[in-house]
C-alpha cells in the first residue's frame, strides 16, 4: 500500500499508509492525544480529523488548548446546531448558509413568520438539548448529482442552488451529519455535539438579509450568535458589548449635542457647534504636529475631470464608489464627466509635477486635510464611523528608494506620539507583504518589505506579518490601536507606491542629471477625522480629555444673588483660553449638575453665598463624587494649564 510522509511541528517525520486520517495520526502518537484531538492543520489548511491524507504533508494536531482552532470549530458547530434546532422546532423552515464570523456565527433562514425574542430563547434551549445529547458528527463526500437529488427530495431549494454554485473542479462536496440532521459544509467540525460548551454561547439578534446579497432575491432572516470555548470568555464578551452600547457614539452624540444625520443627506454629517469644536481642535493639533515634522500643507479640488481618474487607474477600478458629476460646459450640449474625489493622491501628484524637482527637494512631505466622497451602500453606513463624505489627515511623501527606511522610522515615531497624546497607548503594527498577483521585480519587493521592516525596528517597535495582504504594487503597514474596552481599530497606514508616480509621469532630477521616478508613500495617522472622532468618543465614553472637550467648564449658580459672580468667573476663565459658560437658570443645583454631567462637561463650578463672599468656587469633576472648594485664582490657573493641548504644554 502507498505511503505518505507526515512532518510534525518539531521537524520529525513519520510514514503512514495513504488515506490515514488525522484522528489515526493522533492515536498513533498517544492515547491521550487521540482523546483530546479536535482537528489538525495539514499543509496550512484547517483539517477535519476524519478527512483522509493522501500525500506527503506538514501536520499539526490541535486540542481544545489551541484557542483559535477550538473557537473556530465551536462556532462552526454552533451554526449547524442552531440550524438543526430551528428545523426541529419549525420543520417547514428552509435553511441556507451559516458561516463563522468574528466572535461567532450567523445562519440565514427562510421562514414566513418573523423570529421573536421568545423564539431565540426557545432555540437556545433546544440547542442545549442537542449539545447534551452528544450526538456524533460524521462526514461523507458526495457527487454533485447525489447532493442535488438529496436536497430536491427534501425540498431544500436553497441547498440545490448552493450545490450548483460549487465549481466543478474536482473539489469534494462534503455532507455533514450532526446526529440525524444534515448540512452541506466545507468543514471541519468537532466529533460530537457534546464537545461544544453548553454555557459558552448566546443568540444575539435577528436581522434581514437577501438571499446571496441580492435585493432581487427573497428576504431571509439572519440569526446571529456568539460563542467561545470558555464560558468566562463569553461573559467577558457580553460585558464588553454592554459597555460598547453605553459608549455608542451615536447615543453620546445626541447627549452631548455633537452632530446629527438625516435622510436628505445619507452618509453625511451635520456637525453641531459642540461637535465641530472637537473637529477643529483635533485638526489644529494635527496641523501643528505636521508642520513640526516637516510637512507642507496643500489643498486640491473637490471635483476633478474623469481624465485624471482614468490616468490614475481609479476610473477602471473604483468607479462604482465614485460620485459622478456631469456638467454642460459653456452650454456646448456635450456634457463633461467629472467625479467628486474619493481620495487625494492623484491630485497631490499634480502638485508635485508643477515645476522641476531635484533630488535635493526630497523627501517632500505633502499633507492635506482632504475632503473626499465615496459611495457606500446604505446598509454599510454607521453613524460617523462609516460615511460617504469625510476628511482625511492625508499626506504623501515623495522620496527616493534610499529614503524609504528613514521615512518609515520617522513616520512611526510621529504616529506614536500622536496616539499617546490622544490617549491610545496600546497599538500594534502589521506589515502586509507581496500578494500572489503583483507588479515589479522580486528584488524591488524584497527591498520595499525590508525597508518597512527595518524602519519599524529602528523606531523601536515590533510588527506582525500579514502574508500576501499587500497591494499589487507594493507592501504596506497598518497601525491598529486598542481602545479602552479592548476593541481594535485600524486607523493609520503607510503604503509604498511606485505605481502612481509612473502612471502620472512624476519625476525628479537625480544627482546624475537624469530623470528618476520618486517613490510615493501614502500615509495617514487618524484615517478620517469623522471615524477617529467616533473612536475617541467611544473609547473615552464621551469623557474626552479636557483639552478636547467641546464644553470644558460650566459655572452654575446655587442662588440668584451669585449670578454676577458666576459671570465674573466665566470671564476670568475665558480670558485664559478656557471654554466656560454660565448657568444662572432658576433650577436646583442638583438638577444642573445632572444635566451637565449627562452632557459630559468635565468641570462644574458651583457658586453659592459662601463662594461669593470668599471668592472661591465649589469644584466638581466629571465622574468624581467628591467636591472641593478652591480659590478663584487657583482654579483659573489650574484649568488654564489643563486646557492646553499636549503639544502646547
């Protein structure tokens, strides 16, 4: 019988009969491993224990101690267990697809009546019954014809369509059984339903979803769930979701009177005075940082002729996301086609191309607070986090090949200070390397990837590698920050691009007197102001750093006889650059404190008869129960310093 050689993570190899399963391999190593095994990785692919191995391979056996593989399998099995539970409760329901997603899974169902919260409870209870039954999970490989005939007989027309969509390229059609319930699935899965923790999952919500994402198709009902191998992890996740709901920037935006959105301008933001104050403070801070770091600021047009987008390649590859503007120029009855710019880079090359550039002019760091517009489907819009109109802290660094490493180091250091100033001390760097389809020589890719890696190291930071995730023309860095409740947000980027300067004929005169193409580094720290402000609001739960708070101080009267002194205190604070306002309404002080605390005002100064007489104020800071009485001159001096942005202190 033919043999295969399997190589283990420690480098040792062993021969097995062809067709051996990962379960048999685990048993051959030790009885305990055979009992603990849940899946394997074979040549980099996640592999079911029951699948036969027909060729030489690298293999690693996984147990429940391997978090990534265990959670993936648990969530995959939970999707099937949920679908089985639904069909046991309502046999007429048709099932479609149920993939694993971040932290959980979903499954789409065709059911006439909408699922209710009570239904979700019933489904959860039935799922626990199935888990406790410890039903065996088994798999078979079927022909397309047999699979179609099976589903036609059962009236599962969605599954018939899915089988028909599977490419006829020799890939197996796998059929899985969880007990007597069966589903079409790529796998892998666990060995029995009892391996899923019965108290490690929760059904979260129901949403509508068109079959295959096409609005011309039937509307299905999608049930979302979350699941973890450790019930403590589930509890922590649910706590995080509760905290995230409290911090939702849309909720806090209303309470703080920052912005609103309305149907007449989908994906566009109406900034209120308080919100626009945050925006301009952040923009002023970024402008100062960029000036200090050697950037020149430019401003480029909002509406640009399609010819530039064709030359840059965006018209061919990005047109579906662009807002097209047609203009009858000079009433010539022939419309000129333009587009609102979805990005700033082609326009920055136009500025670079004005006048002859020398190697002595490089690196040229060109920044713009560039307002862009991109079409996003209405279903993808989310508050100010995902919009159609936004402004980037965008910049492009034009440099020579030899300057890339130093510019990378400089940018990482620049970004680190900004994130620290804004309260984000935890962040990581990801290096995306060459994809399978790419342009350029292997030598150019080697150099580009090495320059980025060395630049990060020189700045004193580690990085993760994302194999094959770079653009077709060059590698990139992604900077992912972690907020106060542990969520990751990808914000900053640094992308090497030799392609656009070539397409748009950018050049500089080198020391040899010849023309050369510059390397273009696309970079951003915040990403977009809109999204980053949403992240700031949620991470700080609306309690923004004092220098960024739109309303810094409210001076509230306790008695009407203190009104004149209230206005005096406000004037003294404003004279020192503190954003202060008076509240002399005929309301109780506790009412005023509650109202301004809800609006996330960092400091409330209360003024009564004693404070007027002694020229003091009663100080209450947001989130603190204790108050203190402080002399007017001292509190003005203290708040003056706190009101300064970090780079101005």
